[in-house]
């Protein structure tokens, strides 16, 4: 949608017509359903025994879907660490979070074209407007804000037009220590 047409429409119409918002809500519903179904199947341990050698490969798409939902995905990385050791568990967790980050970045990119992001950005406090969305420090450290870090570090850079190569390496670096720490924790639980 063009920015001048967006400004002429009421906010409710803009949000209801946004394909990016519809996609994000759909992924949230799918992720929550998958997380609920996985828990009812017996969690990571039972899934691991049922799928055998395919279990590590199956945890990555499961992790991606749960990461896109409001459900916490940390238990998947902890379980991977407990089942497969710290290195493979961390790698599987990193892959799941990295793929989910790219999906959110793409949704943010589309939202930047569909929604009046610049208009909303100008309404933020001036100190927040001055934070450069594409700065490596902001991209890496914003991921560690409890509760909203995953969304802030993916949707905002996408909507603000951060270069994909910068997003790629900053996200890779930001995810690695957390994935390793949770996988080590899972290994220590055994």
C-alpha cells in the first residue's frame, strides 16, 4: 500500500488489510497448536524415542513454529541439550531460533511496506527514535530484553529496512551464547 493511502484510512482498516499482520497471527496460532500437540505427545523425550534418528531433525521445525508463537521455546533447547549433549543441542537450538528470526524479519520487512511505520516511529520518544535499528550493538543486545527481545530484534529491523547481511551476522552472534547456555543447562540436568 502507498503511504498516502495508508494515512487516509482508519487504523483499524490498515491493520485488518495488512497481509503481514495476518501472516504473523496465523503463525502464532500454528505455533501454539504445535506446542500444545507436542506437549500432549509426551514432550521432547517421548518424541525422541518415537522418531529415533529423525528426532534431532524434527526438533528444528518444531522449534521454529514454537518460537513464532507466544509459547516459550527455551524448553526445546534445554531438552535438546539433555537428549543430544551440549554441542548438538546448542546447534539445533541455534538453527531453530535463526530460522524463526528470518521469518520474523521477512514479516517485518513486509509490514514496513504495508503499515505507516515511519509515522508511528515519529511518535516514539525522541531518545528511542535516535536508536539506530541497524547498529550491531542494538541488533545484538535488543535480543536479550526479556519478553520482547526476539520480536524487537527481528520485526523492527525488518520494518526499518536494515540490510539483510547485517541482520544475518548480528542475529547469528546474538543467538549463539543463549543457545549454548540452555543446552549446557539441559545437559547438566541429566
